[in-house]
C-alpha cells in the first residue's frame, strides 16, 4: 500500500468516526432538550441573475445565537465587560459546534421556495437563479427543522460596476499575528472582538476604494483561510471598525475528503479569485494581502494569468520578516508591474492610497481621509 493510499484510507476512517461521534452527541443534546437546530447565515453574493446563498445548521441555544447582521453601530469600540475566562468560553464555543448533517433547509427566494439539504458538516451552499431583483443588498429568509429560521444577506453586484476589491483578512485588515502561532492563538481565543485591532488607516482606505462619486459602490470580498466558525466575529469586526460590508469567504477546518486539516492558502485563494472573475466578467479586481504568508506569489500568479482583469496588487509588509523576503517581494512587484499590472509592497495605508490614486483606483481627495484616519 502506497503512502498516498494509506493516507486516503486513514482520512476516510477518520471521517466515518467523526460522523458517528457527532451523531451521538447530537442525539444526546436533542434528547436532553437543551439544544435545538439553529441556522447561522453567511453573507452571500452574486448578480441580479444568480446568487450564492450560504449557511450552517448546528445545535445550539437559539437565544444565544448572534444575528446575521451585527447589531453594533459602526465605530462602537466600547470595551467588553467579559473576563478573560468568559472570553475563552465564548471563543471555544465557536469551535465546539455540533453540526446537523443532511437536514432540509428551505431558502425563501424571490422566485419561490427552494429546498436543499445540508452536507455532512451542516453547510448549505446553493446557487439561486434570480429574476426581477435590483442590484444591492437582498435579504433572503431561511428555515429549517424544529422551527429554526434566519435571514441571509446577499450582495448583488451592480452590472455597472467595473472594479471590485478582494482582500485578505489576517494581518491585512486585522492584527492577528498569524505568522506567530502563540500570538494568533491568544488573539483568537482570549481577545474579544471589541478589542481586536485593525491595521491603521485600513478602514478609510477600503471605504475610499469602494466609493466613486456618482457611481454604484464597488464590492469588496474578504478572503481568508480562517474557519467559518469565525464568520460572525469577523463580520462584527468589519462592521464595528467601519470597513465596507462584504462577503466573507472562509474555509472549513478539520478532516475532509481532500485532507486531514484545513485547505491551504495556495488552494483556497486562487480558486476563489478565479470563481469571482468568472461570476463577474465585467470586474477588474484590486487584490490586497500581506507579506506574512503566500499572498504575493498567489496574487502574482493571478496577475500573470489575468493581466487584463487585475487592476492592482497591494501587499502590506509584515514586521519581523528577514530582508531577503522583502527583496523577493519587491522583485516580484517590479516584474508584475512590468507586465502592466501595478503592484506595490507597502509599509502603511497611506502608501497604498497614494499609489492607488496615481493609478485612478481612488480619488485623490480620499488620500487625505486615509491620512486623517492614521492620526
């Protein structure tokens, strides 16, 4: 038996064991009467012709489930009253979920109800055919077993828009220390969303990138290899810190038919960018990431493959990298720029804003707003 064959059989056995264990936990939770099916909606996206709707069905206490759209006001940074122990308990609860697999969920679409089934991990991922709807935000009702219900928000990109933004999350809009394992764990498990720190000037920069006077607002898609368990927390962060609202495109951690652990950035991000390019053929994309992982190479490959569809590439420098890595990224930026796609490795939001203004991606007046956000 080859190593690949052994790994495949071991993964399959682990998946079966996971199914059996979760089925037992789910049965016990429902018999005990403390847990009920709860729908956690994700922000969907699409066009006025078709849209992707996503959600997850889990067992939980309905009164404790966060809303699909954060109730907190933009800019509200009131410190959390929770203790570190309470914060840890809430953080762990996001990951210790009991999914409801193969259950019927009804999508109450504008053209009529559509019944779908959750997959083995409790997810719904369905593409709807639409007609007679306007661009902008669309609310779609979801209902499931035992009276579970939720409302999913779906961004329908205006066909008149010609530029969109794809942004990484970790160390691009949000300080996480992903390249430093202990810092990442501390931020994820022991820090409330109100205390999470945005990159200076990033919110003003993104607002400037999506807003062009006299034109429909540009879409922004947040792409990350963080798990879907963090969707509500990240959504709250985006809202509270004044970033433009947009779909969060995350991953599922844990064993799957493709591997034992989460999908890597080299597989996740290129596939999502290509899908968005295919779904929105009128869009040229601004790609934003950081130097801490593989964003420069991933975005560089996309720019080589689709030079006419990439409006610009911006890489935030992460502190603590060796000079050799910075030199590699600068060389890559020079190569991609020579191909006709502007690419910049930047130290801060001002550098990105100035470069973007020079290339017509945002208004010159908006640079001052980004600078003011840094002060």
